[in-house]
C-alpha cells in the first residue's frame, strides 16, 4: 500500500510539472522593434544563449548582440573572399550554433561551410563542395558535437552533411544510405527551416514535384520518408518549413510563393511523429508562408507562421488563424514564449507577442 501511495505521489508531481509548463497565451497582437534596417536580405537566423543572434544574408554573415545591439557584419563582396571563384554566390541561407561556434553555409558552388568561434570570431572553412547543382538550404545541431546540414540533390538523393566532432569536419552522406528523390524534388532555402530536431530524431522537408518528409530516428544514421498532402507538382510549390513541438506533434507549412493568397493544401499537422499528415484549415487562414514555429510552452496549440505577406498565429492547433501584422519577414525564431527574432528583406526585428 505504501509503495502504491509513493507511485501515485510521483505521478502526480510529474503531471503537475508538465501542466505547469503549458501556458494558454492567446496572443492577439504584436509589437515590432527593429534591430537592423539595411539593404540586406536575411533568410537564416540562429540564437545563442538568448543573447547573440547569428544570421546569414545575401552577401555574407553577421551577428547582433541582443543586449547591447552591437552589430558585426562580414561582407564577402568587400573582403574579397570570392576572388578564387568570380561567379561564386556569397549568399548564406543555412546557419546554426553549437556551444562553442557559429556555422554558416553558402548556397552555391563552391558551397563553403564556415566555423566561426563565438569568443574571438576566428573563421575557418571546414567543408567545401564544388558542383553545378549544389544548393544548401538549412542547418541544425543535435548537440555540441553532432550536427546536420541539408540541400538540394546533386544526384538522386538530398544532399546531407553530418558532423560528429563539433563541426571540425563534415561528411556528405552517400545516396546508398538515403531515400531516393523523385525528378524535380528538392527543397527551399527560404527560412533555414527545413530541419526539425527533437532529441535524436530528425525531420527534413522537401518540395517541388514532391512534398515529403524525410525522417531519421538516430541522428542521421538511418532514414525513412513519408508522403504529405501538401501541394506539389511545380518548382515553386511544396513544404517550405517544419517544426515539431515534441516527438509526436509536428507541423509543416508552405504552398506556392508565386500564389501567396492560395490557402489550399499548404499546411498540415501530424500526431504520430510524421508518419501521417492531415491538412489544416483548408481554404481558410493564411496562404503561403516560408517559416512556421510552435510558440514555446503552448502545449502544441499555439503556432506562428511568417512570410513576405505578414505574420499570423493560431491558438487552437492550426484550426483558426489570426493575422497580427502585414509586415513581411522570411524567418522567425523564438527566444522565449513571448519574444522572437524575425528577419526578412531589409530588416531584422524583435517581435513581442501580446
């Protein structure tokens, strides 16, 4: 009897602690504070320890201290980093932090992945790839030592890079160990939002002629792939962004950026870890968006989506949506459950949800 009592007490504590973390925010408006306004275009951001913003933009990468607003932009066109390859595209659309460094990956050939020390900003190239089809889209880390970057196919599979040594070296996964892609299936470098990670589990989204979710349960060692009901069949259609609240509950968002008002088959949710997907708010709510994120501590109910058409949120698992601003952004990352950083064409801003 005493053992049963102890077990019940422990379960009660666990349940209470879990519920305490879920907050019904019911946000209905936002405040926008601009951190940077310039001619740059930013599609990739990452936040370190809630105080340092790292970002990739169309001419290089940069940092903003979120406490002091001190800025440091590295412009490759000015520094001459592209002299060896005059046609090299300087744009950086895949960035991430681990505990010691910032990583920035360029989209085109030669694709160069840079490791930049957080402490002294010392930079070195840790991976390079030359191929006319190279186009890298997103990057994320499982932990300090292990990370992943993904891009469009150069042969018959997605391009997947893996590091197991804190980003010192990166290896491209052989297509023999990855699901094959369909002709015209690729990904979108729209928001650095193609990868979602929960623990050891990883989800990567594709678009174009096929809109699918690639899944690894073991930090990129083995892979499976699942179909989605998101619009497909054109180079501009498909899944643009993915996020998971926990290992079961996730959302994918996209559409066709050439038809930004279309809201049919552009958003879907899963409750079984990505194996099956159900469309959300068909014919209702926002159209095309380039980035989707769960609001922290919202229990999976609260979702934010951004695109060049504005910012929208849902407070009920994506069933209904509310537009909070027409201000356009490409990407968004939360610092906590009411403050996020968003970036887009000519701007980086702090978004305060109220």
